């Protein structure tokens, strides 16, 4: 089994891109337990010379490596394979499966509009399909831009079984003759993509369902050339909270942005492996390594409905990843803004105290400011303090004067003097010291603040 990921380097990788790469990595390893060799191939589809940039190629290689999605073959570059494509163009021309087309973009646009207004599918009208050799020569002499079209048979059906969507049927008459070589002389996506899959021995190709309409065209090309096609699986797209395809407007971010914010690759991998795919109950909520995700991944568990991006779920996996890290690794992750606030001798205690209460480095900064700097009192804490008596505050001050950072003795004395218990005993103290009504264990907050800081907070 050999799968592939074939991105176009025209922008930064986002969640949809990397999920496609991940699923192809996971499926390539699915058969290992049956002693079949699984391979994952990387191919850079840089045939669009205007939009393809080396900086984007470098970024996607960096992102894939950071995610642990390593390839066993490649990377191959389509921009270096034009001679191969030319060979197959000539084969199609020689067998009269392709022909030159001199139609302008304006002509094609007007033709499509006319067809749509008549209730017909917008397909090529065949104007250049039957040009004679003399007519072709004359048009070339005029210097007209020339594309190459694939000749689609009439009154036929293209059928295949999609690995995700199930049986599919397309009518050739609805497709029409399509361009396989653009007017600039470079291969169209659907042509070079199909040729490369066949020549590179790709057996399984998973991609977004927005590519589904390309598949019958690619099957026609490969059939005409006598080349083997892979099995295709078209995954539903990821959608945002508004049900529309994920974009910057409704939550999409680049992998580069997510990495710079402090997300862990293991968290992203676990989240994306379950975005449009489900694991059995025993693995569903467990943080799994990439090897374990491969082991339990099943093609028939890929859903057919759109996958909804959910930041809450991403944060769940981020918190799960945090719990696996050593305190030293978490400290390195917290960035300079945190490290500059926390005294060196309290680093370990600080990390241990807040570990269960953070998702991102900015959360660590929030707690560092509360303990070692200044912070504003939040509204729920203000409400709590408004209901807290002066006697309670005085009792808290005296208890700290007596026992310093010994939390158990301090809280016991407050309890003895106020006769309070439960939430009414603990919450005012938390609000007084931290300005919030949630957070790490107060016993650890006491140790981090120390007697002088505790008294400063209480007096304020």
C-alpha cells in the first residue's frame, strides 16, 4: 500500500491540508499488522509557476516534519517532470484522444453563460474538436494561444467506488472535453496529478471532497493511456461554526500560527485524527502516539458528513498533551514573558502548581502575573468580595501573620474565627489573593507567594 500527499506550494498549510496529509500517513501504515509494507509519498505540485513559491515549499516541509508526518518517498517536484508529461501528451495526440484548442477565455466564458441560462451543464462546446490539420496550422500561424484538450467519449458513464463516499457514477456528456495542457505550456493539475500517481505506484489517494469531480476526468486520462489508477477516497471538508468551509473568517489558522501560539504537535495530531474519523471507544478519549493512531486507524471509520472544527476539542487534546510533559519541558514552553517573572528557585513549584490550569503559554503568563506581579480583580471575584465581611479579612490577615505560608493552619484559624465552611470559607480567600474564583490549589499558591506577598495582597 502506498499513499501520497501532494500539496501545491501556493500558501501556508492549514488544518484542512494537514488533515489530508495525516490521513494518508495513517492509512499507509494500516496494513503493517498484516505484513504489508506501507509507504507514504510526498509530492510537491508546483506546476502553477505564478503562484508557487519556494518559501511555501520550505514552510510545508517544516510543518510536516514538526507534526511527525514523515515521508518514505520524495519529495518529488512536478516542475521537474515536464518531459514525462510531454511524452504522454504525445501519446494522447497520436491516438486522437487529445486535440489543440484555440478558444479564448472570453469565448469560453460566453459559451458557459449561454449553457447555464439554457439549463445545461457548463461544458466545452467542442468548437475546436474537429479542426482539420490545415485549420490547426493556419491558427498556429496567426500566433493564437493553444491549449490541449482531452477528448471525452459520448454517451458513456464513468463509475468507480469511492473509499469514503461509496459507489459513484458520472455521465461523460456532463463533463465535456477538458484542458490537460494550459495555454502557457504547463500541465493542468488533473493531468500531472493522475500521471504521477500512476507512475509512482500510488495505490490509495485520500483528499478533500472538493476534488471529487476531478476523479472521473483522471480515470478517463489513465484509461486512455493504459495506466493504473489508485483507489480514491474523498473526505468531507472541515467546516466552521457557521457550517461553511473552514476559513480565516470562521476559525482556520495556519500550522505555522498554531505552532507559534504554543500548540503541541501531538495535540494537533490527536485532534485531527478524530476530525471526520472515529476510533473505537477504548481509544476515543486517550491521547495516542502517532504509531498508536496508525495502529487503530480504519478507513471505514471515516465519516461522510462534514467535520466541524471545535476549538474546545482541540484544547482538550492540548491539555492532555501538557499532562504528559515534564516540568522542565513545560518551563521551556512557557516563553520569556513568563520566565522573566518567576524566580529561578520557584520554577519547579510554579509549573507543578499551574499545570492543570493551563492550555497555552498565555495562560501561564496569566498565573505568573497573579502570583508574582499585579492583576485586575475579575467581576465574579469582585462579587464574592462584596459579600465578604471585614471580620473575615481581618481573620485572614492575622492567620497569615501567625502562620505565614502554612495554608492548612491559616485556613483552620479562619474557620475557627468565622465559623464558615465549604465554599464560603475557601472562595473569599482565593478571591482576595488571586482576583479570580478558579485556579490552582491554594496550598501551592501560598507557597509561591510566601508570607510577605500574602500580606500585601490581603492588605490591598
